């Protein structure tokens, strides 16, 4: 095939399970083929979030995550009487589990928001400069990256264990999969050489890390063995393949976009907006570094070349503030109501700098927005619930303008002539923002699935199970895009 295939259904009609681990909630979804048509159903969703330990560290409740995912797996088995052919897990990046020789956790994993990372980052930069790290890895500088967390472990003299595994790969390993580091997830560690795509010995040595504790890197779509353990007592799981999808949820979301060609870009829109394009080779020029673009792994060995933008976080924080200020006998705004009211307003007098550091912080968002305006000599906006439509309109116009700025730089750095913009994730449902983005960018807007990570996870599974080789990178990407289109239709 020279372009994305459009398969009808797999040769084997058994179901597949996609697990999507989220920092706020985790989801277990089931793909079944009903009368030759794909049906994706969210079977189990449960809340997630870091918890504070007695030492004030922020950690993930690993047992709760395991129990919730296993419950979802059991529910899938009850529904899929035809059997379950495969399971794959994606999730948020950078966090990991240290395991012993038997693959058992040494402790609950730290959360990327734990403050220990700041000290580790500061100390490591006395040994290697941020500029050198970006030169080696092509990854934007973030204190949450796995590199700094592992260095924090070393500074605290924590036992490294036999190895460390990122959360999605750990979940697969506990079911019997080979312990690996999937490529898209591995790039988020800031420990991968940008061009060799192997662990970078220089960084390991400087950070005092043991390379033998790092798992083998494998491409998205690698078969990792058969499911083992208690779940195999269920008939549905007696011959189930375990697959590493694009284990990073953003890479899965991009894999869930049913597009091919060189004229499209993406926005993965949620708490953050990730704005960029897929490229076949990394772009780490001085100009790209100055613009703070990052190069992260994608299906088929491609690169997600994008920037983080402060996204729906701004509106969520404002909505929380307005809800707290509503009188007891009144109802707070719903998101649908405030968006409808905002759509009736004219463009604001001046736009926000949406990535201003104070706007990344928790709480008091209307006040923070007014503080930015005051610093520019602009009038204060109404911070009460009555002023919500005007402030939401300001945020959305500002986001759309920021997207346009970044996409112009994407074209500059990559040479792409963009015509289409695919928006996936929860923000894809924001009709007003999509309209403003279309106007600001001049691009044709295509709204994908709010659950694009699940679609991409399943598309990778189907491509692998139908015999497509993930090592044949370009063709594998096209095959995945074909399955994503089938699942999205």
C-alpha cells in the first residue's frame, strides 16, 4: 500500500481492550465487531489523582490504579463473550515504578508534581547545562521529566531496584509482558539521544544513573507476549496478546487522527493544548530551540514536533472560582451556558498572554487575568460570575491567536504548507474555540474524537494484529491511520 489503507474489519473477530491511564481519571474501553461494524464502548472509568504521604511526598495510589484497571478488564471479559484478542495500555508520561528482581514495586511511584524535582533539576544543572540537554535530546526543558525524578531518587539514596518502568509499560509487565520502554514514552524521559534513539550514555553518566536499570526501547506496536496471571481464569483472556501501543497518551491521540499527507497539523486540546505537526525527522535547530519546540516520539518512529500551550486549564480554573462565588440560592454557570453567552460578544480590546507563568498556577484565575491586564494599563474586568462570558471570550480569542502564532512557526521550521488542522481531545467539543481558531489560522478545521487516545491505542493494536510490521515505520503509520479512520467513521 502506498497510502493509508481503509480496512473493513480484522480477520479475527475477537475484541480488543484499550486502557488509558489519566492523571485525573483512568478509562478501560472495549472494541467489539458487531455485524462487521466496530463499536468502541467505555466500560469502566474511575478517578485518579496523587495522594500525600506522611513524608509530604506526592505519589500515585498504585494499588488503586491496579485494582481499577483489573476491574475494567473483568467487565470487558463479561461483555466480550467472543473472547479478547489483545490489550494495550497508554497513559501520561514521565512517571515510573521502581521494581525488584521479581517485577514487584519497591514503593508507590512519585507524582511529577512532587517538589523534590525542583531541587534535583537545580542540582543536575550544576553538572550539565539545560542547553546541552536540549542539544542531546531535542526535548523541552521541564522539571517533571523522568531524568530529574531519577536524579532525585539518587539524591535521596533510594534503591534503584532491578529496573524502572513507566506506568503503562509497568501495567503490561504485571500481566506478563516483557518489561520495556515504548519509544513515544521513552522520549519523555529526556534520556534518549535525539538521533540514535537509544539511551544517551553521557546523560546517564553525568546524572549518576545506572544504564542497566533502563528497560529495552521498543517501537510503538511491539508484541510483548501473552497475558498471564489471575485474569486468565476468565475464558476471554486465555489467548490474549499484550501490545505496547504509543504508550504516551498524546502520541496515541495523534495516532487516532485519521489523516495522512504533509499538509496537516494538530492540536491535542485538554488541560494543555499541544500544538504542532508530525514530522519524519527531528527538528532541533537553534531557531526551534529558541521557540521552545519539543521533539517527542510518535507511531512509526515519527516525531511529534509541538509546543505546550496553557489550554482549557484557564477556563476550568475560572469556572471553579465563579462556582465558589455563586450565592447559595443561585446556580453556577455551566460550560455550555457560558460559551453560548461568550459567543454573542465582540472581540476583546486586547489579548492575554496565555502562557504567562502566573496563569499556570492554581486558584484565583480571574484575579490573575486582571493582574496581567493591569500590568499593561488596561481596565479591570468583572471577576464575579456576572463577568464570566466576557472573560471566557477573552480566553478563547487569546488561545486561538496563540495557536495561529505557533502554527506559523511550525510552518517556518518544518517547511510544511499547512491546510488542515485536526483538533482532538476534550477541547475538540468547544465549538466557539474551534470557530475562532479557524478564523485566526485560516486552516480547515477537523474535529476528531474526544477519546482520541483510545482510538489511537486500538488502531495500533489492529495494525499489529493484522500483520503490519512496526519496524516498517512509514507504512506502519499509514496502516494505523487507516484503522483510525475505520474506527472514527
